[in-house]
C-alpha cells in the first residue's frame, strides 16, 4: 500500500513539473552561459510606408499596391529646377559637357527634369564603369548605342530653344554632382517604356522615370 502511494506521489510530482514547464516556458533551461536566440520581425499590418521617402519603379510600386505616379521624389530634389535654371546660364560648355548636354537634349528633352538627369547619370556611369569608353563624348558617340548619333556624328540641337538651355543646366548639374543621385552607379542601360528589348529581361530594373526604364 505504501509502495503504491509512493508511486502515485512520484507520478503526481512528475506531472506537476511537466505542467509547470509547459506553462512557464523553458526559461530556466537557458540560464547560464547559453544565449537565448533572438527573433525580430516587422509588423506588416501596422508598418507605415512613407511615400516621400520611396523611390520605386512602376513594377515595384505595383507589387506594393502603390500608384507609381503618386510616389513622390525625394524632398532633396525639390530644388532641382532652380539648380538647372541657374546652371543653364553659365559660361560656355567644355567638350565633355557639350556631349552630355546633347545626349540629354536628344534622348530626353521631353522628359521631366528627373528623367533628363537620370539619362545624364547613365552616360556618366558608363564612362566610369570600365566597360564603355572612358570619356563622356566617347560614350555618346559609341556605335550602335544612342539612336540620335549618325555615323559617329551628333546632329545640331536647336541652341535657341528652352529645351537646349535645360539640357545644358542638367549636364552641368550631373557632372558637378550638385543634386542627389537618382540611380545607382552600376545603372548603365535604359529604354523607352513603349519598347521591350530582350536584354531588359536579363537585367535588374532600377527605376522608372517618365517614359524611361533604367536597369543595372
């Protein structure tokens, strides 16, 4: 009888210990020199997306359920128009700036200033990449790269136009790094959004600005 009572008492003690461990968790088991694993997470339901701090291409915006046209440019670009206007009235361009201004004019003169600056950045990125000619003029006139170039020659821009003045300003701003960069330094390609070249599928999309899609 005593033996059966002891067995029952031991069983009750074991059950009580197991229940305590399940309710209280294994805290004591982790005491000592063993570190508890840490876990971090984001509460996606309550996390706020600040549109003013996002720079998204249209594909990324669609993935997030945002309207790409409503994603504001970084606040630091608010002064871009004033910068371009100021630089458009500067002294004569040097040869490299001239080539860059022509690329901006012929490739993006109908684009918003951010789109024109992005085109200029692609030309600058190419010259610095080691994969293309090392000068801005070399990049612009490289065969089969820019459709406005014919047999290595750049056509004449309308130097009296407002579009040329703005292209000059954009080129100076881009070369002097006066404005925050829009694109990563490895962004070397772009195309208009109304065409779909096969090489675009092999690259990472960096941004969509105006009618141009930019790739790294």
